């Protein structure tokens, strides 16, 4: 045998050996299915003790996995939350939200979970609401990066929101005839991707992002309109005027207050029925995906994660929408089912404090991929294996968005297993800040602010210190963007509110908001609202 032949044989043997090693490594990697709804509040699942809603597939998933009762959207708004989910970073590090900026292409390519999993050998797919843009930092905000190139299969809905009518979403049009409502069409997309991937020597990551139960609440799949036909729904504690009377002035000046009539006592039953019907549709789509995993023989090596981008008030506190740091808007579902865990980690709940910053690190850890140091989140794998474990003692919640949209309420919050502290700031130098402290163990609906209670002084100081630490993280890590940097001093609790420079640029208030601001100010102070040079 000459040297050339010997070298060729050696090379072929080496390639074969490396291929077998790669196959063995891939065989040990679990598949990952990440399912995310839109505006699904944590309490709207049967497994969370809600006897009015029908979510049998989610309930079954929780019965087989672990239910995280205290998971939060660190920015309870779709665009900011979705960038956080992908990157594992707080909003003030991504700089991504409506009218404040896009996600950097550098962040996307170097630390988003889909890209990193694909680089690690995963077959990847995305379908549903995308909800944010990716830009090159040098492009002056122009969206130049096409994320579809980083997925093997792509089914994003049309535009930022997409449509409930499947046929209006070009990437999903093939499903329109059989599944005219996009929720089940997304389930079918997931089923088909699982079918294609199951026979390959390659792990897969499927990400489905449902539009439901986001507005409009009048486009219900006919299959789900049969649900709740004769149900009279209970109203949440603090509904309507009862809840409004307890809110600080800042919480009553955003669109959550302005549009509250959508969830007043005259409209509540119809709106909640539609909201629940949309969630039941999502539940059916989840069932389609779970069934496909079983049918294709990959269920025993597939981790399923179900969550949402943010919650929804549904009339709690007399409000609609999301955005604010109260429980109904910021707390989100989280169920993780890992079929490889012991029975002791199945069908259990945990009160561990979790955030959407944790999703990307968790998926990377499941795949054995190193977690980038820039990620703020923690892997939840230790808790999945041992529900008694904790990854943090408190979590920050950010609400700075509405300034750019000319609304007024601003808040920075920290939450622990038992307490939530909120500091409300105002986009006006004439109004003091407000503090709220809630005992979540005894007051989960946040109706009793005990910040002024002398008996809670020690707890208040502890939560203030936690807040200061979170604010320091903002200051040290904030993106170099004025719309975020300006909040370094606005959210600084130690600077007297009279000395803060609230207006680093001139907002143009909506006329209705300006009128409401003046009315509320006069009600609170008995004086006319100070007219200022804008």
C-alpha cells in the first residue's frame, strides 16, 4: 500500500469516526419546543386554579412537568419582551422597543438562542408573530437584517402583528384552506416540522409564537366559539372603580386607563369570553404539537416550554392592556416539561422568581451550549431537575416605554417571592414620585399598598436596597441611546424628584392625556396645573 492510499484510508477512517462522534453527541441533545402566546396572563389556565377557563392540554403539560407560578415579563410589552426572550437581556441592554430602537444585528448573531442552537447543530424553525426588527448599529435604525436566513424553516406572520386570517399571512398561506384561523395553522406548521425533523440525525428547535389572545378579540376560530357560551365570569378583585381608586396618579395617565372602557362592567363578560376562547384555541394548537411529538416517536427526548410575551389586565385595577408592572400585566405563564427528569420533578409547582430573561439561557443549557456572559438570565435547568432550587432572590421589571409614545406613566420595580416594590416616576417635574409595596403572599391582587405602614419599614428598606441594586445594573449596562440613558437619573431613587430633569427633549402630549393630567393634578392638589414652557 503506497503512502497516498494509506493517507486516504486514514482520512476516511477519521471522517467516519468523527461522524459517529457527532451522531452520538446529537443523540444526547434533546429537542426543544418553545411555545409563546401573546397577552396570555398567568392566571388564565386551569392548572393555575382558574376553574372558568378550558385549557386541558396546558393542564396536562403542567401535570407532567413543572409549573412556575412566579414568572414575569421583565418588560411587559410585546416588542421589548420578544427581544429579551431571544437575547436573554433586559430591555435597557437590548435597546429594543417601540420607537426606541431595534435589536442589534451583533446581539442577534452572537447571542440569540436560535442562532446559537443552529451553530451547535440544531435544525431550527420559527413560525408566528415575530414582533421586532433587527438592525445593523451603523444603519441609523434602518432594518437591514433578515432573520429568516438563520432558520431552516420560516413561517413568520405578515408585518409586526400578523393576521388571524391565515391566508393574509404569505408565509402561512399553504395552511389557509384547512386551517383558516392562524392559531391552529401554527399548530399544523409545528406538526409538519416535527414530522420532517424526526427522521434526521439532528436535534431540532421549534419556536411557535401565537398571535392569540392578542386583540382584536372578535376574530375567533369557529371551532372555539362553542366555549363559554353560558358562563358568567367572576370579576377580579379590584375591578373597575374599586381598583382605580387605589392606584397612584401615575398609573392612571397611560392608555391602560384611557382605554379601560373596553373592560368596564358593561363589556367585561363579552371581552373575557372572547379572550378565553382565543386561549382555548392556543391550547388546541399546543395539543397538536404534543400529539405530533408522540406520533413521531420523539416525545421522550423533547423538552417543551410554554409561556407568553406578557400578561393582560382584563379589567383588574380598572385597567386594560399590559405594560405596567402589576401582576396581571407582568406575570406570565411558564410550564416546562422535560421527559428525562425523575418523577419527583413532575407535576410540581415552584414559587421561584423567574423572568423572560431566563428562557434563552435555559434552552442553551439544555443543548449543552455555553451561555454568553452578556445574558442577564439564568438557566432554569437546576430548578427543572430540583424544584426546590432557586436561581435568584429578586427580579427587576421595567416600564419606560410610554414616554416615546407620548403617554405618561413610568415605573421601575423589583419583585421577590413575597414582596413587590414599585417606584413610579412621572414625565413631568410638577408631580412627586410614588412608592408602592405589596405583600404578594397575602395580597396577590395588589390592593393594599403598605409602603407607608410603619410596621413594614424594615421590609420597605430591604426592597428599596434591592431596587437600588437593579437601578445600578441599569446605569452600568444601559445601551448608548438617549431614550434609555435619560432614565438613569429619573429612576434614581436617591435624587429628589424636584431636582430631576424629566424633559430632556420636548414631548408632544396627546390632547386627551394632557387634559386628564391637568384634571388629576387639580383633584390631588386643589391647585391649577402649572403651565410650563414646552
